[in-house]
C-alpha cells in the first residue's frame, strides 16, 4: 500500500480509470435513449397516439439529467491529458488532439445546440421540426461516440503515420481515423449504449407494471423497446464476436490475458476454451480451471483449428504483457454473460408477447418476468464498464499498443499531488452520483404527467382565447355606437 501511494504512474492510472468509469455511466444512457426518443416521437407523429407524446416528455427528463451530469464529469478527464499525461499528449497530440477537437466542435456542440429545442420547443416549433431537433440531438450524441471510439481504437491499432523521435507524425488522417479497430469498436459501443438504454427503460417500465401504476401506459413502452431489442441483442453478440476475432489478430497479449492462456497453442491444433479459472500470475499458471476442448477455436473463427498459433502469456517477458490477468479474465466473462442474459430475456419476453401475455389485461400478472427486467436494468452498465476494463487494462503495458508505454507517458508529478486530486475528484463524483440518483428517483417515483396538453391543442387554445378577448373588446365599442 505504501508503494502504491508513492507511485505517481499508478495513482495517475487509478485517477483516470476512476473518472472514466464514472463518466461513462451517463453518456451510455443519453446516446441510447436519444435513439429511443426519436423512435417514440416518430410514432407519435405517425399515429397521433397521445401516449407516445407523454412517453417522449417523461423519458426526456431522465435524458437531460444524464446529459448534465455527463458534461460535468467529462471535463476533468480532458484536463488530465495535460496535467497527468503531458508526455503522452505531446507525443500523440497531433492526431489525438484533432480527433477529440472534432468530438467537441462537431458532436457535442450539435447535441447541445438542439437540446434546448428538444426540451422546451414543444409548443414553440411545429411538431415535425421538434422531431428533427430530437434526431439531431441523438445524432450528435452518437457522433460523439464515433469520435471517442476512433481515438481509442487508434490507441489499440495505431495507423496513418509513424513515430519519429518519440512523436507521432500523421501522414494520412483518414487512415488514422479508420484504423483497423475502428468500425467494430464503434458498432460494439453503439449497440452497447442502445442495449443498455433499452433495458434501463424496460426495467423502469417493468417496475411501474409490477406496482400496477400506469400498467397499460408502460406496457406500451416495454413493447416498443422489445421490438428494437429483437434486432439489437443478436447484433451485439455478433459484433462482439468480430471484436474478439480482431483481438486475436492484432493484440495477442490481450487475448492471452482474456483467456488466462499461459501456454501457446500451436497452429493447426484445437484450442480449449477456459470457462472458469483461477489465474496465478506469480506461478504463471492457473491454480484450477474448467475447460471445453476445442471450443476457443470455434469461438474465434468458427473453425476446429486456427491457421495461426494462440500465443500464451509466457511468450512475452513480464514487462511486455498485461498484468491483473484475473481482472481481465473475469471482466470479459461478465460482459459476455450479461450479453447472453439480455438475449435470453428478450427471447422469453417475445414468447410471452406472442402468447398474448403482455396485453393490457394480463401484463400485470407477469410478475416473474417484470422482476427479471428490473434485475436487468443495471446490468448493461456493468457490461459496458467491464468491457472497457478488458479493452484498456488488456492493452497494458502500452498506452499506444506496441509503440508507447504507459510508464513513459505520465507526467513527473509528486505522488502527493496526484493523490490529493484523486481524493478530491472521488469525493466530487460521489456527490454527483448521490445527487443524480436522488433526482432520478424523484422523476421515477412521481411518474409521467398524463394531463399535459399536446402541441396543437395549446396553439388552438391560445387562438381561441385571443379571439374571445377580441370579441369582448369589440362589444363595448358597438354598444357605444
């Protein structure tokens, strides 16, 4: 413990990990919920069913709460690049600074610019224009995801230039942005945010149904997200498979840590998959493990054997491979297990829907199913966080894979200063967390306002009021004549 408190690099890593893990909780919901709001508002425009309008008004409250906290918690992350990681910023700033600048000027500003119209423009702009504003807010949020994932993917598979005297010189910005990891990484995160948001909305809807509050109203939202999840859940599993396949080809050290694979499996031989194990880094072996023979070959490339070897961790020196193998190993399995659970819950719910068990008269009787949805609500966050642990901790000891070490990228600061900022940020983030949970719980407990007049009715009432006032003003004049 004493060594940790005096290790500037370790403290800087913990601080960035803490801020990143906490910050990620909020954009995950806004990026996915933005798409849901587009769908629900589009359904209102198409059907003119007032329930869809009230859904849009209700869920947008949670959206703006998450947006505000996301902005506040994201700012310290940006400052850390200059404070805690100045050598890293100097080495890769020509590319990374440009991409993160794109994220701020293109994506964030687009989302923020139209957010006011989405929240306060219901009775100030025509319904179709309001829907366009909602689309642009959702597009801006997901464009932000694109730029962040492009930058992080470049750290995983650097491309588009070369390091000259310790500094990355960009030769082709398009090649750097579209690095080998970019497409699958963005899709994996896009589906993760959408899936997380859908199950959060589904969990909250299930809570209302279980407590028999607005059961028919929230039964409608549950069916909408179920219709989307039918597509998203299988796609997420497929894209996750493609991402694991890329790790096999581009980051063999990470794959070895993900599978706690200490010994190399030669090319042409079937590779067993470790279901559960107890990794022992000091002994460079697993104390015990449960394996399925030949399964890893199928999981990676759907083949009984692989053309390239699966290298074990012993192939690299200790300084050149990831540590905290147990964390990487189990984080990966938690993420996969949650993805499979989501797909299973979606399948069971669809079966119940087809059996007519989700109708307005029977949905309140599906108590076990509603409890399962409530249980699933926070699991998406856990899957996202564990996925990022695998992605970033598994990349170590490199901050830019194979090019720039994390040890050489931290600022030379006194450990006490880093510890002070770490404790300060942790305290501030805890205040943010409890404040957000308090206001979110108030929104949920209060429930939707089903008496809100829909746009158009308000405009009509204003016109009628003005006409009535004009008529009253005219009558005394006529009487005088």
